[in-house]
């Protein structure tokens, strides 16, 4: 969803069509990733007369072979943090440009020999988010809005560790903003841990501004960076609302949070470390909240992202105007 929002912002400014390379959405048989996009190749080639370049989005730096058959330059945006697996260097150096949204990923790719890398911070429209300071009372209200889409991701996205940490901290109330998928799994875990009084599950479309207005902080945890954006929308929106964040160090945004001192970072995703992070947030809340209000969403403007991509496009096109 966050990726589609970013793509929509770019299309509104630069124009262009949206083509999905994943055939498994409708295919009756499973198609491996290496073959993604070939079912759309004829359509893409037919459109190349009216476009200047292709902009490919993917969570991790995977070498989609279909891009080798495009006649126009390819800009490849890696939307999540780059993990430990080295990319296919010659594939990415053959592309016109590779963009990442965080310094950590940029440094990794360059160390691995990918030369045509550019840093483009995400642009997130926080115009609908109001700064709503919330003094800390006896109850600490946390928002979690990064629902898993597989059962395995209850561990990978820190849900299990977070629920156990909440169980260990009776003063915490957790608001889970869900998206319908696997909500029964979450409800079962809440019942099993006896968290009915501490955990609220919101399984419907909501105005995130209303949720943030009653919260003290937003939490986002993962064990590997590839499953989440480098700068998750929920965390940026939290800062825009003047609320500090709890973020695992596996998420590249943790570097930003540590630098700006607008939240607490978690070294490892375990119930113990998450509970300790919650305690640190509560102990330092006034200072962290003040830093969050000072930072807001200023470093993640839509205009800044568009200007950054325009510079990349101009470089790719040899100085010509961006499409």
C-alpha cells in the first residue's frame, strides 16, 4: 500500500502507466520470480515509443530478467532496507540507476560494487496528520500498524515479541491497526496471553490521525529489513503527530531515530528487549516527545522526493528534462 502511494505520487507528477510484473496474482500455476514480467513484455514494448524510461519498484534487489529486454533505460528502486544477501552486481550495474531510501542500504550496495546508486528519501504526505501532544499519565498507549501477511511474519514482524512484552508491562495499552488478513491469528494470541484488557484490535479502515491523537507512540519491529520499507509510513506519521517511536535496529530508520533522538531503538527483537525499550520510552517520554515534535515529517516531504527522482531521471536521460 505504501509503495503504491509513492508510485501514485510520481505518476501524478511525471505521468506514466502502472504495470504489475507479478503474474501470480491471476496465474493458475506458480511462476518463479525470475520469470516475472514476461507475460507483460509485449505490452511494455508497445508502450516504449511514448516513454523515456522505465521505473521498476521492488522490496529487495532481485534481478528481474525481463528488464534486460527493455529498450528504454531502467531505474530500479529498492523500497525496503538491503539485507545481508549480496545482489547480482553485473545486473544492477547494467541498469541506468538504482535508488534506495536510506544511507545504510546505499553504503552496502556501494561496498558490494554497485556503482550507479542514488539516495532518494521517501516522500510521505502527512498533510492529514495533526500534531497532537499527549501527556503521559499512568497508561502508555502504543500503536502498532504493520500487520503481517503470513503466519511466519508474526515472529518476523515482531508481533509475538511485542505481545509478550505488553503482557509483562501492565501499564501499556496496545492499539493494533489491522488490515483484515490473519486477524483471527492475532485474536487467538491475545486470548492466549490474557491481553483482552490491554490490547485493542481495530480491523477496519480508519483515519490514522484519530488513532495517533490518542496515542503516545508508534512501534515497528522486524527481524529482517526486507519485509518493510526503510522508512515505514506509520513511524513517519507518528513523528508528524509529535509522537516518538520504538523501532528495531534492523529497520534503517533506526539510524535516523537515534540521530534525532526522537524515539527508542531495539537492538534485537525479543520480548525482553522490547519491554526494556518500552520502559526507556516511558522514563524519557517528555524529552523524546519534544524531539519528535521538533522533527515532525519535515525530512520526508513529497516535494523533496519528487525533486530527488527528477535529478535521477535527468542524469539517466543525459541532462534532458525529466519525463
